[in-house]
């Protein structure tokens, strides 16, 4: 049965809300607590990284819980709805730190709230992506929904990139701390409304009667699914590289490029980048997909990102004062990243089919729990690297966001960290993926046909 327009729109809206929330924390949590509230950069880096280590144990367990769930509302929707409600509450608390707290009290507060935020995000993120194989058929339909979901998630991320600082300054009347509090409340309410529409509209159209794996069995299954592991490692390398730049961009514009009205320039730059990312997912990806296979398009996009970073790195040797010149490398980076966001989700969905054929079990929740974990792991590693950069080069405000002059060596360290380090990570991702990933379009069609044939034989045997 073909998916209805309402189902597609509801899934897309859920993806928009979900990634608006994630991008807000991934891009601004370090800045909020380090630059505005005065928590030491390295301390924040350790907190963010420790939360990701915790997720290494939490996320797989959540994947198993989702797989074991059986309710009148289906396997996924109860987790999706209640996870969203709880996550929205803790998102607001994360950006509404009590003014009376400082020092050790503030560190304890952010540590606790951030870890709980990560747990509740996992509660809704795993079932959200796991629904794709449950309400779509393999092949083109699944690729289409994966593309729609990832493109919509990218739109959510891009929207946060575009509007955050403008809204923060507006809602806080120039007070960034107050602005972040009220902006996070607005995003939390939108998140709940979008996911509620998803839960009401989406129905699981097919299920696979399998025994839910234990945690031990789950890890064995993942290790046996070499293609899932290949995609997971590639996602970590790509996202970590990009998140380093994302986290440092606000410092770059505040202390290097933008001057007193830095947030206006920052907003213009993000509007361009977010617009390019959205256009690439909605327009460029479908166009290029007509002529290129998914793997060839992936290689082309990854090389485009690397090329953009090489141009950016070359510009660091000169005085950067022209926003127009800065948009040249950003075009290659943002547009290609939009396509990569779609493709990595398609690749991960494909490994569900591969795992069913190879291991005779369909572990969509298990595999997609790894996507949740690795995306958060990448943000944690990136935050740790960024915090080390900020600590070494002493680049921050006066615990209240005040813009102060940065020394030349600090600016040089900032520029190198946000360009050269990502180039190394992206090059490693290209080499690794090319050597490990084998699920071409033709291979997926072949696997889908084999699974269908095996199911038909099993049904005849039981009948």
C-alpha cells in the first residue's frame, strides 16, 4: 500500500522538530555555558564527552527496549511521544540555568541535565528512524522516505543555524542568556507539536515476527553486520569533522571576523549556508540522483566538502574580511553536506536488509540505535577537541559574552582547528568507506529480491 501524503508530511515535520532540538544543543551548548556563563572550556569538553561515553551503554539498551515493545499503539509511537515530551522539558532546563548557580554548582547542574537530555533524546530518536523499515517496503520507497526524513531533518538543522542568534538577541533584548532561555522554550513547544502530528498520522504497515535480542546478542549482531559498522564509523568521522567547524564558527565570527555587530554577519553567513543545505537536499539531490548511483554521489559530495575546506584553509593565511569570499568554500561545504545527510541515512537503512539476509534477523531498532549514538558521539568528540582549542588559545569572553580582542596566535589556532583538522577527518572517512562499503544500488535490489523470495517460501511452508 502506497504511503499517503499526510504520512509523508507528518514524518517530515517530526524530522524537522527533532533536528532543530539536536542542532540547538550540538551547536550552542558549549558556547552557552563556556562563553556566557563562565564554565571552563575543558571542563565543558569533558562533560560533553563523558555524556557520550554514558550513551555507549544507554543507547543500545534503548534499542533493545524498543524492539521488545508491544502495545496497541505499535512498537515505536509510545517511545516517540513520551521521549519527545521529556526531552523538551530538559531542553528548556538546559538553556535555563538558575542565575544563582556558579562554580561547582553550575558544573553539577549542566552535567546532570545534559545526561538526562541525552537519555530522553535517545528515547525518541531511535524509534523515529526505526519506523522507516516498519512502514515502507524495501528499495525505492524506503530510499524515498529516508531521503525525505533526512532532508527534513537537515531543514530543521539549517533553520536553527539560520535563526538562532537573531532570535536570541531579539527575545533577550540583547541579553544572550535570557534569549537562549526563551528561544529554547519556543523550540521545545514546536518539537512536541510536530512529533504529536507524526504519532497521530503514522501507522506501522508491516512487522517482522522476530525474537528480541539481548544486549549481548545485539552487539554480536552488530559485529556480524559489517556494513552497518562501516556506515557507523563513516558517520562518526564525517560528523565529528563538521561539528568541529560548527562549534567554532560562532567564536570565529565573534572574535575574528565579525566585530561588534558580529551576530549580524554570523546570521547572514548561516542564512546562506542553511539555504544551500536545504536547496541541496530538496533540489540538488533528486537531480543528481537521476544520473549517479548513491555511492558515486556520496564520493562526489565528500570530495566537494574536502575541496571546500581546502579553499577555506588556504584563506586562513590571509586577512579574512570579505563575507563574499568566505561564501565560496562554504558553498561546496554546505551543499555537499546536505546531500551527505540524506545518503548516510539511506545507507544505514540498507544495512537493515543486509543484516536480515546475512543474520536471518531484522534488527532495525538495534542498527538505528547506533545512528543515534554515533551522531551524539561525534558531537561529543568534536566538543572535546573544540574545548581543548579554546583552552590552549584562551579564546572566550568575560563570562558574560563580552567581546574582547583576541591575540594573533589565538586567531591562528582557531582557524587551523576549524579547517585542517576536519580535512584530515573527512579524508579518513573517504578512504575507509571506499574500502568497506559494498551495498551498491544493484546489490540492494538483489538483497531485497532474495529476502522477498525467502519470506514467500517461509509462508508457503507454514501454510
